[in-house]
C-alpha cells in the first residue's frame, strides 16, 4: 500500500467523515474501487456492443459456432 497526500474541499471532507466510520482511507479506497469497477464494466459493455455491430467479427463467431456444433468432443 502507498501513502499519498490529497487535497479535498471542506464539504467533501465533511461528507467523507460522515460516512467513513473513522477510517477515511478505507472509505475512499472502497469508493474508488467501486468507481473503477463501474468504468471497467462500461468499457466491456461498449467493446461487446462494438463487436456485435462488426460484420467481420460476427462472421467469425458464426464460423466458430459451426465448429463447436460439429459433434467433436474436445474433452475426450
């Protein structure tokens, strides 16, 4: 873990103190981790939507789907 110094506006610090239950660092880490998770999820959804709209990618997926359904069991 790294220590950093940040500057917060007074009203933001009061908000953090109101909800941090005595541990500002843990609270801010939790908020940032959740924000990061949301950003990464949104980026994944955007990438999947882009793939869904890409005809070349869809053709490739269709080809793989036909291979998967050819009756060969790769686990045996």
